[in-house]
């Protein structure tokens, strides 16, 4: 029954089976009659824990000078100096 359930879970939702792997492993050890204690669980966890990364020595951060062209202001100033466009001539017929 358990094998059929595992095969069904692999076909339908393999991600769920992967998420439940630690629980299934612990359940399997309990079914086998082994009673893992707290110390054993901590040792197993420490054995497979990722190691701490070595930190690189801190060095001062260098900044590059950034030169920006002020194109937006130049266009705005050029458009602000121009007069508005001439109104079209309208003839009012009476």
C-alpha cells in the first residue's frame, strides 16, 4: 500500500514527495523499530549542514565618477524660450 502511494505521489506531485522526504525517512525509521534520540538527530543534522562560507576581507569600495549630460534641462530651456505657435486665422462670417 505504501509503495503504491509513493508511486502515485511520484507521478502526480514529485515536488510534494521531495518536500515530505525527511518526514518519510523518520517515519521509516520508526516503522523499522529504531527510536532515534535527540542527540542522534542533532549529529545527523550537523553532519549534513552546509558549511559556513569564508568571508572575504573587507576592502574600501571604489566609486566611479559618473558624468551625466543635462539633456533634459537643455531641451526644457529651449522650449520655454520659444513663443507659443501662432493661432490659425479664423474668419467670422456675419
